[in-house]
C-alpha cells in the first residue's frame, strides 16, 4: 500500500505537474511539498481537502488509501 506522501505524489504525476507547478496550485512552497511527498512532514487536513477538491480525488483515499 502506498504511503500518504506517495499517494499525493501519484496525484501530481497523473496530472503531469512538476512539484513547483503542483505546489503553486496548492499555494504551498515546493520544499514543503517535497517533504510531504517524502513523508518527512504530514500535510494538514486543509491541504488534503484542497487536493481532493482541486483534483477531484476521494479525500478518504488520499488519507488512508481506501475508498
């Protein structure tokens, strides 16, 4: 099963965005996104919700990998 960071990375890759572009869409810094993708920092609930809404991805899947 993918980690939370790996799931967020997979969303970014599916949308064909660089880390800089994805971070800009989310209004966060690229270094913060890098840490999230590499499981060095946990995203806030607000950030997970924003990813869910912007990219039309199930929020529960982002959080837990389950639908």
